[in-house]
C-alpha cells in the first residue's frame, strides 16, 4: 500500500511539474506596436491614439415610402416599404507588417456598432484575392458604449477585416410629403482604436 502511495505521489509530482514547465514556457501576451499596423481606409483606428476616431465609409441610403401594386388588374392597398439603395455593409482592412500569432484583438468603439464581424487572412497569394477565415468569437454582435470589446483570434494572421452595418443619419433626413417618401442617409460606425495582442 505504501509503495502504491509513493508511486502515485511521484506520478502526481511529475504531472504538475510538466504542467508547470509548459505554463512557464508559454510566452506572455503583449500588445503589438501600432507601428506594425496599417489601415489605409481608417488610419486613425491603428495609430495608437485613443483620442482619434476612424469611421467606416458608408455608401447608401434608406428609402421609406408607400408603394402600391396591381394584382390581376386589381389595385392593392398601399404598403409601407423600407429599402436600402446602395449597401448597408461597411468594412475596413488592417494589415500587420508580417504574419504573426495574435491571441486576441480589442476594439475600442466610439459609437454604436451594429453586426460587427471579424475575419482574418494569413497571407495574400500572388495575383490573387485574400482568402478570409471567420472569427467565431462574438460574431455579429451589437456594440454599445465605449468600453473595449475583446475578440479571441488565437492563430497566425496577416490581415484583419472588420465589417459592420452602417447607421442611419437622422440629422440628414429628407422628406417628400406629396410622394409620402423619406430618404435617410447612412453613416459609418466609429472606432477609436483596434489593438492587437500576441507573443513577444
């Protein structure tokens, strides 16, 4: 019985020793320098300054109107419709100076961000488009407030694509009472900074 306990104790010691060594060997997570990041569409998102704000570029308008239809020669009642002219989708692309393992990124919002989606690509093949992989963590969430939101990446990447829905701009709404029509321009969501965290 004593021998069995001794063997069990030795095995337990070895197990915790191996786990402890593995934990010590794992490199600590550090912030990637802003100088290693490039974002042509929104340089403010990766300039290392939380006071500057980058805004997604929106290209679209929401049109709200009453639309009638005729079915089999019979006029149908007017129905209120809402449609998007252009695109509701906005995006920006961030590039690392070289492929690197990224544990997670933090997004510092400066406005509401609807349907925020992150995708990553390892490297751009010669004369070909980037092939993106999905980041499942918090996919499609609505971000409110100004606290940073962390997204787990846990892989080597070269590019990070952020996609979000545009927001309605209530200050620039146009009305046409005769046509019973309304145009609501779209504006992009705003981000103060996107910070990357990897290994030393």
